[in-house]
C-alpha cells in the first residue's frame, strides 16, 4: 500500500501526489555542506557507502522554497511537518516556512552521541528539527500518551512523559557495521518517536528525501502508509527491497501496552459539582490516612476521575477556571 518513486521530489510530487493527501511529513533534505565529501571525518568505509548521493543545488533558498511549497500543497490541513536540518542553511529553511505562512510549533534540538572533532571552534553535536503545521489555526494530531502514561517514572523519580516531551532529544546515531547505506542515516528511534506522536495507524507518512528509506520502513512497521521520493537510483534499488521485506505493524506488536494512558475526561469542561466531589474525596483521603502525600492523592484522583495532573492540581489549589 505504499507509493515510493525514484525521482526528484519536486517534479515527482507535482506528478504523483494530489493536494491535501498526506497526514505527516518527515523530511531530511541535503544540508548543502558537500556531505558526499565528509566520509573522512567520520572514519567511514567508502565501499559501504551507496554511490550517487545528490547534493543540494547551489541556491539553497530557492531549493528549499520549491520543495517546501510542494510539501505544503500535499499536506492535509490538519497535517504536520518535521524538517531535520543542520545549522548551515537553517535560516533559509526558516525564512521559507515563514514566507509560506507555516506555523512553527516547536524548534527541537536533537543531541546525538558525537560530532566531528574540532580545534578552533566548538564541536557541532546536534541537529535542528522544526516541527510545523500549515497555519496557526490548524489543529494537528498529537498523541500525548503514545509512549508513556502520566504516572511512569524514570529511576531518578522524574516523569518519563515530561522528559519525553521536552524539546531536547538525546538519541544516538546508528552505526551499523558493514552493509550498504546512504550518506546519512537517521536512527529508527528518532523516526519512531515522531511518527507515534504525530500520526495514527493507517495515516499517510511522506518523506521527500528517503535516502535509506528509514522513514518509510518505520512507518510501515507502525502500520502507517509510506509515501516518498528518492532521486538516487542506487539507493532506491537497494532500499525498496528492504521496504518490501518489512512486516506491516511488526513494531506495534513489540511496544508495551500503556495502562491509564490518556485520561478520558481531559480537555472536557468540568462542572462545579465535580470540583466539589473531587475536593471532598481528597479531604477524605487525608483524614482517613488513605494517602500520605498530596502527590499520591493527585495520582489516585487522576485515575478515578480521568483528569490530567494539571487539572486535578488546580482543583486542589482552588485555582481551576470554569
């Protein structure tokens, strides 16, 4: 059920994709820094790199405008777009997005395990991820509890959900020994996080610069429908075979079931009667010795009344707004 094409994404999308058909786009365009010449900096075995990597055109602003205009066209009104970029031409991408009227939801920093060693400047060891929607009024898919419930904790005692929702992501790059790979390969963990948060099963996930097909492979593993383009015929021929071997939905069967994930009443209007009941329930918990701390009470009340932490906390503080 996927639609993958071996051609330029700009002309290809005009030919093959209709307006407003894509739910989620994840794009990792060439950075415009002569990536094909950088193997020596990463100690890569040249024989394992797929030949034919396509650098970006010299006019990076115009290149960004052309592909982003197409991305905006094919994206549904409630769809979202993630752009992965280095710092060199980030300003061009941001100017284009602003000019097209796209709305920046988050500017995420992806911190990876190591960068190229330098002696005359600080080491670059992160990429930028722009999380966008078509306009400020668009309401996009965001599955807050797709990976953690509101009560899961790290060993440190911090909320797993809060850490996962922070806009600095610590995800290591993948370094596979041997095998053929394109110039840059995104880690599956990165794509899995994006796709789980910003799409649902059966949604169309599109990547204009497929490279190693990581977006398409992860999308298929998560029971989404991959769309996309790869201009390099060598990379296309190798990776399209890998995509065909992927078992649809296989990763979903491996993920843990999240209990008490999404409070059913979160976001719903709350009545003064419900507020009184929750406060009385809290007072009873305290007087009966059922709970020892306010934190413990909030967790119990969240589950019982299917409300979020923020809402219950405000009710107990008396600051809830009806």
